[in-house]
């Protein structure tokens, strides 16, 4: 009989103060029942409204999670700041500025408006701006563009990411408002590629499957001025991170951006699947997942977590 291997006894996990804090924050918001799960993309309507996860990733690579932090969901509009970063990295500020502005709109995310002075969409966080930015994804065909996009997002998350094909198909089948926006930009000369090709990239970027943990690492990569804290890889230059965070600060929460800046004072981005990320530059990224949304399309628990966290740790930028 082989002797029993020498396994040292495992020491029990002792919760750190931040884990204890996150647990009580999670518990205090678990009973919030307000809001509606987005259903205009039919597949998103199937989400469980009770799912609720929070994850924090620090710039030195520590991760603290509570609740459903490993539950997969689609990134949706939280992809937009990263695509903006990609466009800056691959094409530079000048080229990106020809495609999209940096002015907050105060309008809903799906507003069908362009700046009538120069025909540009107002900023890369609203759908129009994100569709214009999606055109800048490199690749000669859809599969090359998808591969390049997933590679870039994987560098941010520190692991390979995939597309949720069901959500992609659901969005492709019903995204007629985004089609209207893309064709309007074709009409004004803002798009050069066929709109359906650009929309393929846009719908796919929104359908990337992530977890709270992934989003916290992606936010922490922005907090670390562009270096992924898990892999040590430089993904974006500090200048481009500054550009991305500036636009997130003013436009990331749509027509709630002003109140958000007032209450929370951190660059942030939401997605209609129920994700929210916020970035504390030089310190950490925080990600929340909870599907029920408020009337402007931001996760109710996501907003509440960030508000409370910013307040409890005095994180407001001003
Ligand atoms: O294009 C859309 O409507 C969705 N794929 C993304 C919108 C979104 O996430 C807005 N965020 N709160």
C-alpha cells in the first residue's frame, strides 16, 4: 500500500475586511426588487433578475468577489469604452476624432441623432458613436474582425473570451433601431463600409460573454493605466486610457451621467444585460452584475453598489 501523501493541513479561509464589507453590502441590497430586465433584445429577457454579483480587482492583482461574480452575461454597452480604446490604439486620436466626438448628449443611449455641424455621432458611448467606432475594427472580413476583437478583449480580461451566439442572433434579428442609425451614418458619409458589416461587429462586441470577475479585471486594467494586473501585459498606453476614462466620466451613464458624476464621481459604464463597471484610477476596478434596470437602462443594484462604495471609501474624484 502506497504511503499517504504528505498533504499539509489547509488553513481555513479567513475573510479579509474588504470581503466582509462586500458581503454586507451585497446582503443589504439583495432584497431590492425594483427595475425591469431588458427585453427589447428578446434573449436578454430570459435573465434571472435575482442574480447579483460584485467583484473588485486591484491594480496589484487582488480579486475580491461576492454572490454571482462568476455568472456569465453579455457585456453589451460596457464593450464601448474598450472598443474606443482599441480604435485609439490602432488608429490614433486624430483618425478616431474624425469618426466620433466626445460630447455628452443628455439623450438616451439609442438616440438617433448626429452632431449637425460635422455629422459625427456625439460620443463613443451612445449606440451611434459605438457603431461608428466599430467600423475601425481591423480585418478584411467578419471572421477576421471577430478574431481581432476577441483577442483585444481577452487581453483586457486576462483570459480568452467568447461570443454568446444566442444573444448575438437575438440582437441581429431585432436590432432595427441600430440599423436605422447605421444607415443614417451611411447617408451622411460617416460610414464607409456597408452598414450590415459594421453592425455585425457591433452586435458581436455587445454579445461577448463575461463575468463580473472579467469585468473587474478589465476595469482594473484601466485603473492600472493600461496594464492588465493579472498578466502584466500592457494593453493600452496611459494616454489612451486617459482618453477612454475621460469619455466614460462624462458620457458612460447616458442621460444619468450628470447625476452620476455628482453622486459617485468615478468613470463608469453600464450595459443593458445588467453590468456596471467603475474605475478608481491607480487603485481598482469594480464590477457589478444585476439584471433589473432603471428607466435609463442602468442596473439598479449596480448603481446602488457603486454609490455606496464610493461614499463609504470617499472615492468621489472631487
Ligand atoms: O445596441 C444595443 O441596444 C445594445 N446592444 C447595447 C445597449 C446598452 O447596453 C445600453 N446600456 N445601458
